[in-house]
């Protein structure tokens, strides 16, 4: 396809798999890789962005109707709404579904409801604890790929003997009414050792967290179960109860906020736990005896545990410890290494954030030389000795943000500036406070707060890959040393604190890929003069995020970034006075941009001009914009529009300028548009009570309707075909035939036709054509109409070029009838013929020129792009064939009318 793509740069993108939808269906579709852009509409479902295609539907009342609108190839599906019954075979059209998340009001899950979901890997039910869900014992047994099964907030206590598929790895019953682990095993007896077979089940994770009343287990409730992880967060379970569960194996215990007052030393010792997540329990002090049983731990989370000190030789007691979280306690850091035996700890990650630390003694980290990540944010560090980090030769990530806010007194700011100034030129610096970066040459991620006050030189490790600098707004800028950061890929600036010549920035950060500007830092990169163009001309930059503080008086035009792929602009609209912004004032020439997300930018008009420089744009997400006008120039511009447009918390203006939108939404097969908001904003602001489309229909003249749409779309549809001709042969054949058809269409207008109907079908459907269709068309009255049909196999002139044959026959026929089945859609020749046939639609002066028969239900989503043209047809131009008597009669009546036979009379 490559060559054609080059020929037609405006048509680079393949068609979306869905047609445009309006709000009525309350469904949203997204490509997995783009999920983060719209994820708030997929909450609370846990979806995997590696899935190719995801859909989320809300307000589901009629499942059949909702699912009709969902592409068959989705890998993940979230359904929410008041639906109370899940019918048999509800998802049989979605055999490829891997993730299913149901936030419905169903009370009963019948055995056949999930039939056919053999590939399903994750299944979640969400609801309210007052809703009881009754499960058939065999409801899940045929889900042979199921790995995760989750119930959130649903009471399961009336169920007994529900079988679990052997593939299951994670079971979660959260926010439920469980009081007793024994209840769980009554519901799911597979969890318990079957004494006659002797083998225990193995599960990766059993998650019982947020069962607020769960307090007992009953001895041996999970006897024989082999678990990697057990989660009991926010329950009332006690340590002793965990030991008594009868588990055969447990590696990870998560027991945050369980109200335990002591580290569960006996649980750790009993299972030889590798990880304990114990945050939010008020421990205060760790007894030396308990510590002695912790030697197997590799990860320990004691965040918010009310710890005031650590026992002697704390790290020595846990020789395997790699990750330690001590955030949000009242610790003095000196204790960590003090009174140890001098043995090195293998600790890699240490979080000491939010401990109210004032100082760090010089030898504070002397016993943890393998530390890679050190988090010290949200402390009150007022003095750091120069040698604190000296032994940390493997340190990669250091977070020192939010350390100044709470610091009282005068000395604090100066001291932190010493930290960040290893070779100060300022003679006032105290030499002993120099932070020597030679010892932290490995540092690659640094997050720093720049102190206000007298600006200095900021000297940083040259190997930094990621740098985040926070400055106090309005600070005088610091000078960066060294002059070049050859490895820096990610730069985040919260407010502007740097003295940089922006014109030279690609020399200073040659490898930069991601830039985030927060606060008012955009101001420094956008001159105040009339042009307001973004100055940072970095040829390699791929991602740019700008989050303003809603103060900029005028928009800044981001332009001239040749590699930029993703641009996020948010909170740029000035509070007062609000000034309406056009898209072209925000973005300019960004030839590789694929994703554009705008929120609170004050955007008011979206017109073709805005997309001029965005030739590769695939996804446009607009959020929190009010009173948007979609200029009708977009209609002409459709082929260049992004494939996916999401209007999230966005209202369109109640203005006739938007009148073209609804017909376009209904027929655009090029762009998938999702409009979440069904209300529109009245002119001049204010809260509105008009529904968008009814308003437009009642207030705006008919002239913006269908004819206009068809007229303009015909040409673009014609263009749309071109990139889809994959084989060069077909391409040539098609173009030639199209030209001839066109010419002949002109010539033969008004002349007679040789055939009444040209039948396009593929070989696989020949049986139906010969058996059902031909007798009807060519048979004698009363069974048939005695028409002249042209069948390719029978009536094509031998020896004549195929393209000529097709074009001649089609043009010589009053109507073309395309027979479609799934098989036909997979056959190249059929596709070519259909392309030709659909081109008739464009060339014909007197429809109906093209009729379609579907031999089996074919979802529009199964249709490749060019076939989706079929949906441009009026509903009366296509029919689904059904073999029963009623279906045949219906088909006959329809075809008769369309071909000018029968009751409808000749047209
Ligand atoms: C649900 O929708 C389908 C298709 O739109 C329709 O045939 C069916 O009657 C509807 N069911 C109910 C209960 O409304
Ligand atoms: C599970 O599959 C078997 C064999 O395919 C079938 O007989 C049975 O009815 C299915 N059970 C359910 C609940 O779908
Ligand atoms: C235990 O296993 C035996 C044989 O494997 C089986 O017949 C029995 O139903 C199982 N019991 C339970 C409670 O699963
Ligand atoms: C568990 O909680 C219930 C009330 O929620 C209480 O009646 C019962 O005594 C508790 N059991 C234990 C072992 O604490
Ligand atoms: C532990 O170390 C501190 C100094 O770091 C010292 O004052 C204290 O006496 C030591 N305690 C023991 C028991 O060794
Ligand atoms: C660009 O950098 C060079 C040194 O590399 C410097 O001399 C020049 O002044 C800088 N240009 C601007 C506009 O700051």
C-alpha cells in the first residue's frame, strides 16, 4: 500500500473500524493505545491498554440494542446501566472478548449468559453491597481462559458451590458483605483442598480487601490453598486469623488499615513472607522480638504507621530487603544505619517522604550503598551535609521536591540552594556544604525544587535522563551547568526558573523527547509581541504537555515542531475576560502530530483551517470546552480530519452553524465522533436546557440536510476508495473501469439499458443466486418478473478485458445488485466489483442504481472501509435475506419495488 499512501498524503490513515455515532447510543470506542486519553469514561473498569480496541457503554437498558452498536472486534467491553437481566448468549457475537466489565443491576447470572467467551481473560462485576448477585454453579466453568474474576461491591452470600475455571489466577471479592472467610469457601468450594484428591488449588492473588466487616476466618477456611498474594486491606482481619487459614503457601500479605497494632511477626515467620504491605496501621514502635522474625522480607511498606523510631539494627534484621517505604511517619533519619553491625544492606528503594525531617546526618545512608531510588520529598530539609549522598554511587532517582514550603526561618532557603550548587561561584557559599555530584554520577532522574532568592548556577549531573525542576513563580532564573545534557530525554518545568536562550535549546538538550511545562512556564517560551508563536524549536521533541494556570491573556500557537507526535494543552483559558479561541491560534504546523488533547483552552471554533498543519492527526480529544462551533468547512475537509474525535465534557453551541453536524455524524464513515454531552450552550453563555440535536432540527433550515451532504461527500467517498486498493492490478483495473464507467455514464444518460439488473456476487454465493435470485428475476410470471439479468459467469463476453466487461455490463444495466456475505467480503474479486458498483452510485443520475443484499447478518464493523459506503445508502436500498417464508416474501416485495416491479410500480 506504501506507494499509494505517498501519492495521497491526505488519505494516509486507514479507515476507522466504526462509523460515526451519535450520543443516543451512549457508547464510546477507543483504540487500546489511546485509552489513557479517555480513561475516565472507562472507570472503574480495569482495562488493559494492550487490547487493540475497547468499548464502554453507559445507560444500558436494552443489551441487544447497545451491543448492535459495538464493533465485533473489541477486546474489552465495559457496560454500565440499569439492566437487570443478562440474557442467554448475551455476548455470543463477541467471541474475541478478553476483558468484560459489568456495572449493571443484574441479580442473577444464568449458566448460558457468558457462553462462547472462550477467550475471556478478565471478568468483573461491579455493584452496590445492597445488591445481591446469584450465580449459577456452572456460570463460569466454560470460561476456559479466565484468569481474573472480580466482584466489587456485590453481596454473594447466598451462593453455594459456584465452580471456578482451572485457569483462574486472581479472585477478588471487594467491598462486599463478607464477614467470614468460611463464607467465601462455601461460595467457591474449589478454593479449598479436596481431601480425596490431596492437591491444593494454586491462585496468584486472593483479594478480599474493603470487606469492612470481615473479621473471622474459621480455622482452616482456606486449607490447602497455595497463594502468592493475599489482600486484606481495610478489613478487620487479625494476624492470628491469617495464620489459621490453613494456607499451604503465602508470599505476599497486604493488610493495610486493618487496625493491627503490631507487625505480624508470626505470620511473617509462619509463611516466610517475602512482602508485607502494612501501611496505615498504627504501630508506633517495632519490638525487637518481632523484628527477629522478619528476615525473609524483601519488601516492607510501613507508610503512615505512626513510627517514631526504628529498633536497633533494623536493616540488619532483614538481609534480603530491597524496598522499604517509611513515608508519612515521624522518623529521624539517623536511625536507619545507626548501631548496625556494619553489614551492607541490599536496599534498592527507600521512601522517606513526609517524615518532617529537618536534617540528614552525614552517615545516614552509609549502610545502603546499593540504593537506586531515594525519595525525600515533603520534608523540611533545611540542612544537608555535603557528604550525605557520597556513598550512593548507584543512585538513579532522587526526589527532593516540596522541601521548602514548611521550612521556617531564614537559613532554610540558603541551605537547600547549597544542596543544588556543587561548584558555586558565589564566594559566600560554605565549602563544606558543596554537594559533590562526582559521587552520584549514576543519577539519571532528579526532581528538585529551585529555591527563590538570589539566582545561582545550577550544576547537575551530566548523565541525567529525566529532570524535573520546580521554581517559585517569578523567581529570577538560574543558570544551568553543564552547557549540554546529552542524555536528557524528559524535562518538566514547573514555573520557569532557568536562564536559557530558548533559541539554542536544541543544543543544550539534544536528546529531548518529552517536555512538560506547568504553571506559567509557557510564558517564557511565547513572546509577548503580536505573533505569539512557541519559540522552542526542537527538531526531536515528540511529546509536549502544557498545563497553564488559566491566566494567559492570549493563546500561544504551538508550531514548527517537526517530530511532535502528542500535544496536550490544558488550563490555558484566561478566567477573565474569557476570550474565544480558534484552533489555528493554538496549533500551527505540526506535520507528525498524531494526538491532540485540549481542555480548558477556551476553544470556540473548529474549522478546516485549524487542521491545515496537522496532516497526520489521528485523535482529537476535547474536554471542558463550552459552546463549540464546528464550522461547516470541516465537511469538505473530512478526509483530512482525525480518525477519532472525542468531545467529552464539551457542549456544542445552540447555533445553526452546527446544523450540518448531525447528518454528517450519521453518514461519516471516515471519522468516529463521540459526543458525550447531549445539551448545547446557548449564545452568550448561561446554562442551557436545550438538547443539541432536537434544537438544531427545530431551529435550523432543512437546506443543511441530506442533499448537501450527499453532494459534498460523493467526491470524498470517491477519494476514500483509493488507498484501499492494495494490489496494483486491482488498482489499475479499478481506475480504468471507473473512468470508462464515468464516460459511459455521461454518454448513455437518457438512453436505454441493455440489462435490467447486473448481479455482482462471488463464486461462493452462486448457489443462492442461481437457486433463489435468478428464478425471481428472470422467471415468468407469476413466480418471476421476466427481467433481463446480467450474470458475470454467463453473460460476460469471452476474451474481453475484465474491466471492460464489468464497466460495460454495469453501465448497460438499469440497476446493480450486490450480493454480500462474509465470505464475499474476503474475496478480492468481489471487493473489486463492489468498488465498481458503488462508484455507480456516485456516477448515476437516477438512483436506485445500487442495491445490496446481505445473505447473513454482517455488522457494519465487519465491513472494510469501502464497503461501509453501503451505509450511505438509504435503508430501503439494502436488505437482509432470510430463508424463512416471511423473509422471502419480504425480500421479494422489496426487490420488486426497487426494480420497478410489483406493487410499487415502475419508477
Ligand atoms: C431491544 O432492542 C432490540 C433491537 O433494537 C429490539 O428488537 C428489542 O425488542 C428490544 N427489547 C426490548 C425489551 O425493548
Ligand atoms: C459448557 O460446555 C459444554 C460442552 O461444550 C456444554 O455442554 C455445556 O452446556 C456448557 N455449559 C454452559 C453453562 O454453557
Ligand atoms: C473432590 O474430588 C473428587 C474426585 O476428584 C470429586 O468426586 C469430588 O466431587 C470433589 N469434591 C469437591 C467438594 O469438590
Ligand atoms: C466480628 O464482627 C461481628 C460484628 O460485625 C461481631 O459480632 C463478632 O463478634 C466479631 N468476631 C470476632 C471474632 O471478632
Ligand atoms: C546507638 O548509636 C548511637 C549513636 O548513633 C549511640 O548514642 C547509642 O549509644 C547506640 N546504642 C547502642 C545500644 O549501641
Ligand atoms: C547560542 O549559543 C551560543 C553558544 O553555543 C551563544 O554564543 C549564543 O549567544 C546563543 N544564542 C542565543 C540567541 O542565545
